[in-house]
């Protein structure tokens, strides 16, 4: 009867903000891990070598293992079932990442940075924190398509943009040496070093395994070992990032560069996707555009900071950009998602009503 309907409405109101709470929890957990690393280093519970060791573990072991485990069983070849995202939607999202990569690299050139720094500027604007934030958030908002989008976008980013960034870093190293050799010599050495990178090797082996076995499940023991390493990826990456923030050489004026990079990362790809979806890729589905915009608003991946630190390419600026982006991605995603905006209004109204009931002061609008 009427009482049952009223009770149902009350339960729905109490459940409002469910997705938003899960989303905010994921961000708070990431910031908490960064804060733990910062406090541990500030209180000298850990030494600088701990942060260096963790960043090497992340870049050379944990991320390659995660990529291999994910890509080896993804439906990435024609004829394989399970692709939940249309190709034109993926191309639209990747276009935004490519344009932002070169825009950020050009920003580095305008600031007279080294080629390696320009490369990590591009990577920090194109590689997203998919493991810690992308999967839990998009799995909440778009359970089927969102998870597929995160995994499928990882492949072109790690097989095209990441090798390009690493090649620019290697060319920067080579240009700083007196004995540079000819063009083909530099190109050969650069390609050789890039292909030996654990990140690139893991993607190549995963694609080969995927094609040869038609994405058959990994052997159980290997899968469990890789899963265990993946479980430590997010903790190690964010903890080491927080540790690195202690005694950084950033001044108030030098915060302008990371803020510009964060603005490009959080807003740029989403704008590109919204402008190019219909005219270039022939789709105007509001749900797909919203999903791409939400994915584009993810903060930068901590692995970019590990690369910047290894390449000695302005790692303080990159670390600040990753942390600031993680702080600001919450408001950016709430603006991009209709469900989040609606739940934010419900949550704000509920908190306001609770404050009025507690104080006894009621305000009518």
C-alpha cells in the first residue's frame, strides 16, 4: 500500500550516493597510500632507497606482469568474442590521448625542456591510472563496457605511445653524448633499448600468446603468481610516489607547469572526444561519449613518475602532477557523469537536512 511505497522511497533515498561513495572511496584510498608514503619518509621510518626500490619494482616487474596478465586474455583480434566496446569508440578515445601526448610534448619544447622531459610530459597526459582508479570507477558506472574500455585502451597506449615516449628518452640520452654516430646508428641503438624495456617486452609476449592460443587461460600457477604481483602494484606505486614528495625542489612558481599538465590531462581528452565523436567517428550515443569523457578524466598513472625518475626527466614536476591530478579528478568526474551529479545533489541535500535536524534551525528555499 501507500506505506510500502513510502518505505521504498526512503530506502532509495538512503541508498542515494552509492556509486558516488564507491567512487570517492577509491580516490580516498589512493590519496591515503600516497599520504602513508609521505609520512613514512617524513618521519624517517623509511630511507630514500626504499622509494627507489619500490619505483623500480613497479616499473620493471609489477606493471609488466599486470600488462601481460591482462593483454594475454583480452579479445583484441578479429573473430574473438567478448569485445563490449565498438571500434570507433576506442579510436575516438585513443585520438584524444594521441593529441594530448603531442600537445604536452610541444609544451615541453616551448619551455625549453630536454627531449626526455618532453616525452614524460606527453606520457603524463596520456597514460591513466587504470589499475587503482580506472577499473573500480568504470566498473561501477559502466559494468560491462567500462571494464572492456579500460583494458582495450591499455593495449594501444602501451604498444604505441609508451614506446614512442621511451624512444624519445633514449634519443635524449644519445644526444647528450659526444660520440653520437650516424642517424641509422642512433636509430638502431634507440630501437634496441626500447624493445628491451620490460614494459614493451611484456606487451609483445602477451599479444603473441593471445594470438597463438586464441586467448586461452594462463596456466593456473602462473596466473596466481601474476595476480599476487598485481596485488602489490597499486600499493607500491602510490607509496613510493608519496615518499618521493618529501624534500622535492618545487616552488610556488614552478607549480604552474604541473597544474597546466593536470588541466590538459583531466579536460583535454574529454573535449576532443565530445568534438570528434559524431563528425569523425560517426557515433553520437550519449552513454558512449559520457563513458569516454569519464575515462579521460582519470588522473595520470604513477608509472610515468617512475619513468621520469629513471630517466632523470623532471620527476619532481611529474610527481606533483600525478598527486594534484588525483586530488582534482573527483570534481572533474562528477562534472562528467550525470549519475554522479545527481547522487552528489542527493547526498548534499541529505547532509543539509541532517544538519538542520541536528541544529534545530530549518531554512526554506
